[in-house]
C-alpha cells in the first residue's frame, strides 16, 4: 500500500486578461448544439444534434443522489421504479458544498443551430421558458423536409402541468409516476397530451420553434473562443501519470478541492502525452470567494472523462455557473464523456470547429452543455447560467493576486488515503 496525492502548481500571469467574453445569447440556453460554430453550413449531417432519453431536463424531481426506487406507480403504492440510479455509484456529497436544489427550474431551453440539425427527446419531460423553449434552425417545407425530420421526439412533453415523468415530494423524497398516455383517473396520472413535443402529437411540436436564426449566438460563441484562447493562464492543474485524479479502487472515495482566488482564474490542465483527463471515483470540489470564477482549459486533443464522480462548487461564496471546462480541439470525437456524474454549477463547452460530442450516461444536477452534438441518457438536469463575473463589467475584473512569495495561486487539497496497487 502507498499514499498518493495531487497538487496544483501555478505561476503568476504576466498580464491581466485582455478581455472577458459576452454570454448574453448563450445564457438563454441549457443546451447549445453549435454546429461546429459554422453558420449555415452542416458539420455532421444525418446525426441527432441533441438527443435526450429518459427522465427530465429543466427539473430535478428526485432525491439527490437519485435512486431507482422512489417513484410510486400510483398514489398509495409503495415506492417502485425511478432513476437514474446514482445512489450506489457516487461518493457521498461533502457537507461544505452548495446544495443541489430539487424541483422544477424551468430553464432547459435548447438551441439547435444547424439548418439540418435535429432534436430527439424520448420519454423526457422538458421544463423551459415558454418564450424560448426548443429553437431549431431548420425550417420544414412540407415536401423534402418535414417537421418530423427535424423534431424526432417521442413520448416527451413540454412544461407538462401534470409533471411528466413523475411528481415529487421533497419532504418524503418520493414521487408518483405520470404516464405518457392513457385514461387519467384516481389511480393513474397521465401527461397533458396538448404538451406533447412529438411532431405527430395533439397538436404536436409543443415548445418547438422552427426556422430560428442563431447567427448572433454563433458569433458570440466564436468571440468567446477567441477570448478564452487569448488569455494567459493564472495556474496549471497537474494530474497523475495516467491523467487521472481519483481511483476506482478506493473506498471511501476522497474529496479534492480547488481553491480559487478572487476574480477570473484561467487554469490549464496539464496531462501526460496522449492521455485524457479523468476524474474517477472522487468529489472534485471547486471553491472560492464571492466574485471568483474559473475556466479549466483542456490541452490539445485531450478529452475529459468522468466515472462515478461528483463535480461540485464549495460554499465559500462562489456562485453557481461560475466555472467552465473548455476545449476547442481539432478532433471530432467525444470531447466530454460522463458515466455516473452529479454536477452543480459547472458548465462544459466544446467550441471545436470540426464538431464533437458531449455524452452523459446517468447524470443529475445543475449545468450547461455546449457542443456540436449533445447526447444525454438517463438524466435529471437543471440549468445553471453563467455568473456575472464572466461577463463584461464597467469596472476591471480582478485577476488572482499572488500570495506570499507568489507561488501557486490555487491549492488543490487532496485528502491522502491508502490506495491498493493495481495488478498488471
């Protein structure tokens, strides 16, 4: 047995950030399928730009972490099936983090920016701003392009007043199933059929706007990419020899905390050659004072992988939506791949001009996803918009000040723990 720990090493930036990007357009959306930032040109045709299956976006009507046994089939029954099942896979959430709020947030707006882009929700409740909702760039013409070619959804509902797929009582942490169809009654809750997102619903296409011009949004994202890439790093995040923080053979899992300085922290993740960034069986907590924010930049073509881990904000004053993980890599693959993840207050942006995917399998929490394609399976997500500390202000935004002799501007505090050797 041996002890392992990780630390952050940093250097004082030579100059303050030359500019901070605007997010007025981006802040409207929980999901942005950005078409590789191309305007009017397809990047990945014949692919679902946004695909969501099972449970809900814009709401967390479930315990945190969610279980697969909290939903009653009908009032009065014992709890039965729910999901996603995260209670047995996740590390215990630390007490010194911002609590994840449950209930209906109502901000799961979606932008599909490609003219041939599609939205495909299956067995999903979407809770969003009725004035924004799901905005699809493509326009049905009734001939070659039909509504169902752009909106491929099935058994999904927009702002269902009956709360598909389930109701939730936070006091008892139980809910009652809401069926997609059938005859309602005292023993059966059924979704309001007028809220069907399905193109062939009654009347259909609830929450959908076709032919929406996303040019201003794409221009804003292009400018954001330029600014993010131009900023000097204020520190670096070092990982292990395999690009990993955490380990799947540790029980209980540990907590690693990144402490931010006041202002905008630009953190470059340093990885061994050819390795991806992996968070594995840990609580990865980012904390800082009020007004602090952070952009973690992935290097080169490295992807970010999360296995059985939580990415959370601490309770030291930092605001929800103040942290982003970012890539603009040149490879069209899965840039962010998450299996069994709880997140609170952290966004994930891929601004690659060649495309790329965000894929979540079993996820819960408060976040934002920006990529060419987004694929969410078995999720309950609310939306966290960006903190004002990332947007333009009338006063200069402070960069982290050096402490002591000007050594690391951040500290990654990892609880040391025994770790069993892996067999070759």
